[in-house]
C-alpha cells in the first residue's frame, strides 16, 4: 500500500520528531484483530484480506511502516476545561499518513494507543480494549446517523497489559479522518509567533477542507467562516440525537467539522439539558445543554489564533473576526430548528411563530416528565399515524401531553418522514458497557450484535427490541472515563 505524507511535508514543525528518525510504535507481543470495518477499508483502497494478515495487523499497530511513509505525532495546543495548555499534541497516537478515499479526497490513517511520543508527558501512550472499542462503536453509530465524524477502521488487541486502576488488555485503534487539524493546531502555530507557519497551516486547511475559501477576497477569513458554519451544523446534529461529547476542549474541535475523540461520550437518555456523563467534568462545563455555547467559545479561540492573517491592522482583524463569529448562533439556531421540524414531521414552510412555542413546550414536558429522548421521538412517529398511546405512556402528566399532541397532530405531521430521521437504535449506555465488558473478557458476541443494531439505526427489526429500550432502573447513574 501507499501512504502519502502531506501533513509532514507541509508542516514539519508540527510533525514530531521532525528532526530525527520517524517515530515508531511499540511492539505488540500477541496481536489479535478484534474488529475490522471492511466497507471503510475498501473505500480507502485497502485490501481487507491483507489487513487481516500478520503484516496487515502490524500496519494497524504501527509496527510495520510502508516504504516512503513518515509516521508522525502531531503537535497542537488547546484549552482543556477552559485552561490553556501551550503544548499538548498526540500523546498516544501516530499519523501513519494519508490514503486516497473512493471520493477522490485524502484521508488520514491514524493510530490511537500505539505507544509513547514526545507529547506523552509521563503517560504510557497506550490504550485499553474497552475505550478503543467504545470509539469504534460510537463513531460508526454516528456515521450511520449521518453525523460527520472520524471513522473507525479496526481495533487490534496487542497482548500487552495496560495499567489503569487495574491491569487491562491493551489495544490500538486505527481510525480514518478527513484530517486531524484542530482548533488547537492553530493555537499551537499562533503561540510560536511564526506567522509564516500559521499561514502555511491555514493554507493547508483551505486546500484540504474548504477549497472555496481560496477564491475569496480574504481567504483566511473565509476559512474561519467555513469552520464556523461546519461546527454550527455539527453541534446542532449532536443536540438533535442527544449526543454528549463529554470533553469539548479546543484540541477536540476539528477544522473539517467532523466529530473527533470519543472519550467520555454518551447518548442522553432521560431528556435534561444538565446531563453530564464524564467522570472529570465536575462543574458540568460540557453538559448536553452547554454544547452550543462551548462550541462558540472554542471558535472564538480559533479567531484569536487567526487574527494575524485577517488583517495587518489588529482592530480591523478583531472586527472581522467578531462579525464572522456572530454568524454561529444564527446558523446553529437555523440548523437546530430545521432539524426539530424534521423530528416532529413538520414542513419547513410552517412559520416560526407556530413551531417555536410548540417545540419549547415539548422540551419542558420531556424534562419535567424525565422522558427518554430517543424513545419519545421514535414513538411519536406512531402517534402521527393515529396511535398516540406508545408516546403518551412515557409521561406522568397525561393531560399536558394529550393537549400538546392534539395541537401537533392538527399541523399534519408526516409519519414516514419522521421514521427516517428519528433512530430506533442508538448506542445505549448500558448496552455499550455490556459489550465492552464482554469484549474485555474475550467475548465479542455482544459487541457484534450491538454494532449490527446501531449501524442501521432507522431500520426497526424484530429481535432487536432490547436495543431500542432505555436502561433498566437498576443500571444507576452513568459515568464515562477517558481511558488514558
């Protein structure tokens, strides 16, 4: 196979170790393929039979590097829970290089858990089976839901134990992305005070993700505007399906508009804007309802990094950035409102004065009655056909939901359209934990069955009822962990 090294060649200052030998992954004593995404492999021109071979597994672990490839750890900075760290970077990851996707555009082939790098900061650079399979399951579910995301290619067990709270079996995730350029990448370049590096990074991002910006009167302003639009659309899609990222640091926000880094992520069950799953988010900074505001805050940090490219006059640069950032709320609100109309089966032609109060009232009812987010919208499609009982039984305040549904049904919702946008299956938290626990103990059956459900989320099938049901009462409060 052939791997390009566009990033390493274009931005050697951000591809370490760029002054020495290419970085090497740690050896795996007993590699074993746990899961392989055959369709994605074929889309990237990779031979699935070869990937399953001993040499292919070594590629997926980073211990076999094709001739001409230059694996690197990428440099970036970032605000973590609001606190700036000037040097983060890939502490347990390798960019192997770029492959050409079937759509003709390059994709990064990237490893997670492959060993220590210059950015490890005392960490071991390794990963455990459970967190790597979590990213595989959730990222592929997100892709099936139509949400822009990095993709998971494979998870390979290493045969090497990883010490966390206990000893856990180690693994490496191979993932594919349009790129791994982040807001934190620009923060890193800006912090060097090397405007040439910042410009080359911005031009690389334009060529890779937003080529239309190259023809604009102010290309780097157009780049920022494109990222603002991409993130407004992305976060609206998260909110519509109840996805909680869990760690929206600036180093976890991509320039492409893809979801990245599935650490302490989860899908909300009972609707509540204050929902937090991450074990380290003690103040609720990254709660479900805060995600749009955090995205806007992160984009402001990108604007600060880009200021030297927007104008030689700093006051003018700030004015341009502020105006461009001001579009985020309008674009987010528009994307979210359009998505909510679709979830409710209502046409876009309806006036906001009709739909907005209806939506606001519904969200209050869902929260007050602790209604499962995913189940409600799926059952509401049945209500549009005339059978209101499956949705109605989720509520304690029957009079309120009866009144709401009567007014909603009077608007003529399209039941079939609703079933195309409201999933029956998401990665339910209790089922994810069940699958990861079993896989860690050597049983991949629950993982395979969960993947079968969530990668066809709109196709309700007999025998899959447990994948559409909320967690049992005894599952308790749910907390997720980064796995580092």
